[in-house]
């Protein structure tokens, strides 16, 4: 029996990275944990404290202190910006490539030509001098209006009229010819093209798209896949493990954004539900890997609510304690994050921060993992622990932990 669990507290940063002034101006004072502790100095997370949260943070609070027996470090982001999708690709061993930032206006012609080359019907929709693509009568391809503008394109369709599989085929063709960070393919049932037209919006006179929240795509039968720039699933942890017959389960948002064709995916958002599924999968698994994303921490950051953030952390902390109580000598837990999301910084976007790296293994204590240069060191360590080929990126910390 040999199990490895990675629990990602989405958006739980512990202080701005040194490069923020150059790469992400405005994030220089970002400190997600610090903001929550400033607003709630009495916050107590006993299990995270025991795992070395304050050791990794480098400061103590009135209620939480450093832990002498903790195995801890912190990790920097190698991906550009502060992104959940690319953060998880990095965790899984992808070496990030720098994406471009382009309004869809700069890509419309090449996308239209590529789709026509593969036999698709293409119409150009034009409003106020801005253009986007309608493919096969039901698939819109345009700017994503929710992320940083110019970073992503959305491929949107009402799935009563075209299958998600066909929509994904169109999305893959778009992905082949654009260099923005993500192509996001999604749709739902029960809505129509009229709903998509009613959700059409223009931003800053330069970006045009279908506002996803207004498209009614989320109401019923929602399906979504994120296609990242430079992401090759064949060199990521799930494939490295499943190729060798090792079980892989992805739970929470990570199930929606990381490919796991040979394993199990459980999509859910509520923290209690994510913890419950993690415990169930852990108890039923003899040997294997579980990665769980706790998304509600990130949602609290987006809502700029340190109080909600505190509540979710407390729920997750209780779940971590219950999970650890079921560990045997050959099980490993890593608690980490993918970026920051400071609720008090004054905006609702992610923040570019270092993240905690807290490791639990029965009988191992007091190991310092240092400052890791990439989140991929976690994925590399997972593969190292199971004795399979390494992913594309990252250096294992298993020798540091087990020697």
C-alpha cells in the first residue's frame, strides 16, 4: 500500500514573489495569508500549523506558531502571471511556455482560415468594427471576458444543437493556430443561440465575446475543457503513472483542467464535498495518486472576503486532520497552493505569490525543503516516489525528505 495525496488550497499564497514589480506590477505587497491574519488575528488552523504553515510563512501569529517537527518549504511560480490552469499544469510537471496576449481581432482571420481548411462552415460576426467567428452555425469563437483581457479565447456553444465532442474538435483546431494562454471550450443544455447573442459584450473598445455568466451555459448540463498553450499531457504526472498501472484520481477543479484519460475525475466545488471524496478515494485505494483542488479558497479571494476565506480554511484544516488520521507509514501528503488571491489587495484578481509546501509522512520530521523554483517539483516528487519516469519539468525533493 503506497499512496500520495496533493491537496491544493487554490489561491493560498504566502507573500509576493520577488519578480512582481517587473512581471505583475501591483502585486508587490500581495500576502494572502497575511491579509487574513490581519483581519482575523485569532484564526487557528491546528493541522496546517502542525504541518509547518507558519514555518513556510516565516512569521507567527498570536494563535499559530512554528512547528519544530514540520517538513516544509515554499515554492515559486514558474508560469507567467498567477493562473489556476497553468498553476496546475505546472504542478503536474509541465514546463510553462510564455503565452502571447492578443485580442481576438488579431487572430480572427487565421482561425477562420484554419477552420475552413478542415471543412467547417465559417461566418464572421461583426459589431462596432470588432469581429468574431461563428463556426458550423452554433459555435462562437471570441475573446474571453472574464480573465485578463487578451489572455484567453472562449469557444461557446448550446449543446442541444451540437455535441460537446464536435465543439471540442473545433476548439482543438483553434488551439493549433493561436498562442494565447488558454482556449476554453464550454457549453450547456437548455439554452439557445439567442441566449449567446444576448450575452455578447464589448470591452475597452477592443475585445468582443460572449459573457459566459450571461450565456446560460452554466444552468444545465455544463461541460468544459481548458486547452493550454504548450501543455502536453503525455509528459504529465497522470500519464506517467497510469502508463505503469498506478491509479490516479483528480478531485475538484483540477478534474476539469488537467487531463486524466486513464484515471478517475471527480468534479465538485464545495470544500466539504471535495474533502469527503478525497477521504473515500483514499480509503478505497491501495496504491495510487490523488490530487484535490479546494476551489472555495480562491472564490473567497475573488469575492475579496477574508472572512469567507477564513471559514473555508478552517473547513479544509479539519479535513486535513481527518485525512492524516488514516495515513499508514507509506502514505505522503503535500499541502500547497497554485498562486495567491489576496482578499485585501484592492482588486479581485489572482496575485503572484510564493506558496506553502507542507509535507506529511509518518515517522519523518524536521525536513527543510527550501525554496523550490517551480511547482513542478511536486509532480517530479510524485513520480520519483512511485519509481516511474519523470515528468517534463521539476526536480524531486524525495531525497531531501527521506534521507
